[in-house]
C-alpha cells in the first residue's frame, strides 16, 4: 500500500487553487501563488520519495536525477518571482534564471531514455523466485503470486539444465542474465555456488537489479551452506527476510 495517497491530489489542487485565487483579494495573490507552489512541490517530492524507496538500479538513479532537477528548477523559479525580486534585487533574480535553466537541463537529461516511467509497475510483474545450487538442487523457493502448482524441485532442475546448456553453447564466462520463453522472462543473478532466478512477466532492468541485490544478500547469509551443504534446509524466515529486503522494501 502506498504511504502517500497521491492518485488524485494534483487534480484536487488544480481545482482548489484557481477557485481560491478567483475570490481572494488582489493583495493576497502573490502569497497565494507562493503557497500553492510550495504545496504542489511538497506533494511532488513525496511522490518521488515513495518511488525512490521502491525502486533500484537505473530506475532509482533516474528518479534521483529527476528529483534533483526539479529541486534546482523550483529554487530558480522562486528566485525569479516578483516577491523575491522586490525584496532581494536583480542579482538574485538573475541567479534564479541560471538555476531554472540548470534544473530544466538536468531534468531533460534524466527523463531522456529513462526507464523509470516504463517500469513503475515492476511489483506486478514478479511471479516466482528460485535459488538453485550449481548442482541443480533447489535451495529456496518463493511465490509472489499464486501460480499453477508444479513440482518446484523438478522446475529448478529444468531451469538449471537449460542454463547450463545455453552457457555451454554460448561459452559465456559471466552466465545468463535474461531468458525469454513465451510470455515469461527468466532473470538470473549468479552467486558463488548458486543462481538466483526470478520468473517475471517483463524483463525490467529494475527487476534484474533487485534479483542481483537478493543474490548478493543470499551469498552473505547462506554462502557457507551453498558451498558445504546445499542439501541442508535453510532458515525459511531468514530467507523470507531477504526477499522482503530486496523485493518489497
């Protein structure tokens, strides 16, 4: 659940501000414009902070750059207002123009080619997560959504076999990253003695970053088990905590 109910907030603000402005005394207009700008800016920052917390990799970097561009541009916008010009003079007004230009430049660079807007629905794309030992043994399995009941260990062995076959054919030294089969995509992240495998509807870069983050955490916690005793059961609650930290936090 989103901590900030932002779905209709901009529409509501867009209706309230013109109505209040139409009936407000003329001497209040400057203050009202400044107040409305600050409120809208604050809501926009809350919106971006939420997505900053729920994304990773290139998407998070893009959102961070967008936030920086908006912040710098908004400061420039305030510095170019009549209130600031009358209070602080032309020098601050000119500096505001520079900040406004810089903010728009950063925003344009961040938005151009950014995957952020295309991948905001990443949480809806995840289906299943497997951790498969290099020998083909299933070490851990997690379902993000209810799916058709299948033999998890048989599925893990099949994925491991396909992975080994393709790596042998392609002679890759780093392993597979993404494999597309029909409407599904299989994302891989390599550990020292295991592979984390995420089955998803879309091969988003943010999901690849998340499964790589999970594999790194799993290596720290269960690396010795993977190396010495892959058949030994792992602590389900501890593994579930890693899933939450990488895919739901």
